[in-house]
């Protein structure tokens, strides 16, 4: 059905930058609200950032001013620019799509498999 493919994770030093990408297929991308969530070891998955079809964004307080979510509808891709990263940003980052169900007002969530981000010196 809907496939989300994350990329861009890896090892980065504290204070450094990283850009995550999520390429979507199987839906009309421009209609999807998109987001990034993360899950650190021993913790629940938490919202990092979301972007609506109209471009409105929201961020977790912990990443405001450091992370930026954006989307390129022509490329069916959503990005997470991570600047000034901290060790506590270490987690598996998951791409999320909220996809409208055709001919209804319902939506369903789809998830990527995740990409590991490790912030360490």
C-alpha cells in the first residue's frame, strides 16, 4: 500500500548537523500530513515534527529552533534538517504519513522502518 523509505541517518558529533529524508509512494503525497517521530531505547515513541498539506508545521519543544521539517511535493519527499544536535537526540527516527482514505473523511497512519541517528563524540 503506502511505503515510506527513510534515509540520512548515521553518526554525528554533538553540535553537528544531519538531514533525514523520507520518500513516499503509494499515495497522493500532496494530500498527506507528514511527520517525524523518534524512539530512544527504553522510551516511548514521541512526536518530533509534523507538516500539514498546507505547510503548517509543529515541533516538539525539545527540538524547536534546532530542527526544521519541510516537504517537496514534486519529489514526494519530506525532510528533517537537524542542526545543533545533542546526545539526547539519539534515537531511531521514523517517518509518518497520515493518508486520507478515498471517498471518506477518515485517515490512516503509515510508518517507515526507521533510521538510526546517533549523536556521540
